[in-house]
């Protein structure tokens, strides 16, 4: 027997399948998808068995497998195939694609052993229990509990009576059962199930009935009850004995959602999130493999859950850029993987959002996805009224960051004993220059994106095309000497609030929520009305459902408009609409947006919650400037320590691309947003194209050409979510 093994070495040069012999003893345990230990050069390394065959094309003496690492299959047939597709699509190494699918605890690393924890449980010895003569009340309680629940933990029985427990064990009436203990506890406190509204029912029925189109975009306004729809669809899958995946952008930031799922589905849920330890993640992974958990909720990587027989895939907040892996290879998008798995299992995939990504909405309008709508809020609640405050006018009469309009509204809301959420927009903070007086920002004349400030050279630069200009001291619009490149922090705003209101303020940002479980505690405290004002960064815009919030204030709507990214308008509109959606969920609510750009369409369209209006306007701009969804993008990042050398090579790469790719628009090389990082210089070449058959072949050749050159690193990112 010969096996083809993909070895775990993070080196492009060895991303190949090597043949090994298998001795007679190991042959019976060999399966495709398990891990083995093999000799490789002078080392012993781990690898995946990808093929089993009778003979090898290599005639030279093959080495033998040393041992089998784990008897259980680590990657099933579907995931093995998916890895190959990802490898082709992203040009990342095959081994990195497989590694992305597995919990860290399973990846090759010397000396990292995860201990399994065992716990003692008891069950009744049915043969003896009927022969019992004298029984105390306590003993009877224990027996009743075990009769009802089967397996009961020692801890629970100890709570009834230690003496009675000891006696029953001694008499052999209780038998000890050793069971693996998982690190997480699930309490299913059955929630009252909600009767679906007519709109919700229609959506569920349409998904279940439509066997032609399996990809759905669920466009449902904030508070329209999307989560309830998801749960109903999963319930249907469960009834058919099928499993489900639910993706959320950042699971540790959506405790309310996970809670609702756990309340309904109990320990069928496996929740995979970044706050779990590696051991806990490994536990969850094994619960899935053993089919103990059949509903997986998690962020991006949960899309690789080793489920079989998937019946439903949900991608909530589909517009979120967190579904794309940008920092590491493979640079995959979990939404593409969701579509792949939906095709493989012939099951529906639902992309849900109150502000769909332009790409998804465009596809839905073209009929590539089925468009589902939830246009009404639950209980026919109206969407909140939005007031846009022009800070150009207000700034002169107001101290600090608050307009009088917003201060007044906060006061009234507090008087009514209702709650306030305040958003301090910190996306794109500090890297651009803006005028404190009039809000003017500098833009690239070629690309219409904000120029980024470079302190070292005191210049403003475009990160797409490389355009640059010197920094002015006076504002070209209002002529004031008021240019600044600093934003505000939540702490400063909190101090201002304290001066104005004697009230309980909860500050929530990445500093105050970094401790494990802190975010959840804060959300509960605000829900229980222990605070009147919740002040925070982007995290307050995400999926929160508080009944008593009737005012949402946005302190600075503009900062996210200034990020040098063609998606900055889309991201701003989406952020404002999402945070606005926290207001008025059970009483009439309002929203106040402070801005220096009241006429900017990303802001003005939020006034009527006009997603369609925004969509049309933004699509026009995308068409004119040749951005997605009209064009595809690929970013090529060229980095290295010697800036002259890499710029030189970047120019060579550009020339070669120009020769070979005739249907591409090629921009750059331009400096990266952060040009120098850890003494590594970075340049980008950006490709725009509609159709380019040679693209992957040419890019692969470039990767190949440089793979043995240590002075330079080439990184390719298809359909990047952020322009870095
Ligand atoms: P979305 O995700 O669309 O913003 P949610 O799913 O959070 O909306 O639902 C908003 C609120 O409405 C939640 O408190 C939810 O429990 C409630 N809800 C959803 N569906 C129903 C229903 N059919 N009947 C009553 N309440 C519902
Ligand atoms: Zn430019």
C-alpha cells in the first residue's frame, strides 16, 4: 500500500503530495483524511493522507510512514475537496487551506497536548433498585432524579445529600459512569416560542419551497425579526435530521443572539468563538465530529465545521467585512465557502442583513440570488425618526462634541426614564487630515478616496494610485488654520457627558470590554436598566435589542467616510442604519446624527432609511470609477526590508502584468496604508477586471518566480474586503 501525504510545513516549496509506503501493521488503520507521522528530510513531520493507491509513479525507494497520529478522520471527503478549491481560488498553499479548517489544537505543533477532562456521573442499577427495602427520603429523592434524568452528575447528587449518595453507591444501587466533560456548560432554559408574523412565515415557506434557487438574500429592516426566521429554518432542518451552520460577524459581541439560540436548541448548539481557549475550541470541534452538536454558531472559521448532512446555512449581517480573512493566508471569504457547501449539500444558504452589501443586493436584483424581504418591524413598530444636525452651524454655539440639539434630546429622554445609546465613530481614526472648523477633507483627484497623512514626509498620499501632495497649514475651503489629524476618544466624551448629566453612564469600547465576559455583563447591566446612557464605539451598533432605548445619538458620523477605501460610503451608511436600528424597538424612537457633511448621500439617505436610494446612487459611482460590483479587484502586496529593491521588483511585476493581462486595469505600485511596518516596506498593485482568463495562471507564475527569493514577499488577495 502506498499513500500520498501532504506534509505540514508552512513552506511553499514543499506544498506537494509525497508518496510513502505503509507497513502491514498500519495498513488496516489507514484512511483518507487522517493524520500520520512521516520522515521528511532529517525531520519527522505530520501530514494528511490525501490518497491511497497500489503503486507510485516514483520508482526510487519510498520511505515508510512512522505512525498514525489519530484514528479518527480529521478532514472528511467534502472538506478535502473544498481545500483544493480554495487552493485554486486563492492561490494559497494547499496545506494552509486545510489548516484553516481545523482548530489550533489539531495543528502540528510540538509539545502541545490538550488534555481531555473526565467527570463522574451516576446512573441507577435497574436490577437492584426494585429490591430495596428501607429507603430514606433523601435516598428516594436521588433515585427519583436518576430515574427521570438517566445520567446525573456527582455534583448535583451531592447537593441532595452526601450521606444518602454514599449509601446508595455502597449498596451498588448507583453505578458510576465516567464521561468526558466538555469545558463549556449549556443551560437550556426553554424560551416561550414566538408565533411568526405573516411576513416571517412567508419568508420561511419560500425558502423551504424553492428548490431551484438555494442562495437567498434576506433583506430585513432592523427589528424585523430575522433571528426568529433563522431559528425556524433551523428547526425545519432538525426535523429532517439535518445539521446547520450560523455565521455571525463576531460571536463574542453577539451574546444576545447566542443566548436565544441556546434557549431554543439547548445542547445541540456548539458555539465557536475567539473568547474560547484552544482547549474549549477543541472540545466544541469534537462534539461536532461526534454528532453531539448539530447546530454550529460562530464567526468566520465556523463555516468549516465538520458537519455532515447540512440542511441550512445562515450568514447573519452578511455585509460585515469580517467574513473575509484579510491578514492570513488563505484569504478566503466565508460567504464563498457557504455557497460551496450549500451546493455540496443541496441545502439553502441565507445571507441576512438590514443593509445588504452592494455585491449581494446587485446579485439579488439580477436574479443570481433569491431576494426575500422583511419590510415591517415586529409589532408594526415604525423605524425611528432621524434628525441630521449640521455641525458646521452648531459647532460655533456648542462646547465640546455635543450640539445643543443632541443635548436637549438626551435630557428629554432621561426625563422620560428611557435609555440612550451614543455612538462615537472611530473607524478611520487619525490617519487623515480634516478641518476642525468646516470639516473639509483632502481627496485624491484620480480615485476619489481620502488621502492619508504620512507624518515622516509630511505629505498626503493616495493609496490606490500613488498621487501625493504637501500638507497645507490652512484649510483650502474656509482658509482657517484649523487642520488637525486627531480624533476623539470615548473617555473624553464620557467626561463631557458627566459634566452635563448627573446620570449613570456605561462606557463600552475595546478597552473596557477586553476582559473575558465583560462585554456580556455590560449588555446585561444596560438591559436591566442599571445605566441610562450607553456610550461606545462600533460595538454598540451590533445586533443589540433593548426595549427601553428611544434615542440613539451619533457624535461624529464623518470619520468613517474618510477612510481611504472605495467602500467607505457603504460602510458609513450601513453603520448609521444599524445603530439607528437600536432605537424605538418597543416605543417610538428617534436618532440624531451629528455631521459636517449633511448633504453627503451616505448620511442623507439614512434620514428616510432609504437603502434603495443609497444603493442606486452608490452603484452609479461604482460604475463610473470601475469598482465592485462592476469590476473585480485583486490586490498584490509586495513587501520586503529593502525599499528600493522591492519598488524595483514591483515595477517589473507591473510590466509583466501589463504584457500578459490585456483585459485588466493595473494601478500602482503605490505605498500601503501603513507603508513601513516592523521595518518591512509594503507596496500594492491593484488590478481591476471584468473577465481575465489568464489571471490565475499569470499570478501563480509570479508567485512561483519569487518563492525562493527571501528578500521579497508577494501576497495576493482576491476580492479584498478592505483596501490596506
Ligand atoms: P432583527 O435581527 O431583524 O433586527 P430580531 O430578530 O432581533 O430582529 O427581532 C427583534 C425583536 O422582535 C426581538 O426582541 C425578538 O424577540 C422579537 N420578535 C421577533 N419575531 C417575533 C414574533 N414573531 N413575535 C413577537 N416578537 C418577535
Ligand atoms: Zn489616487
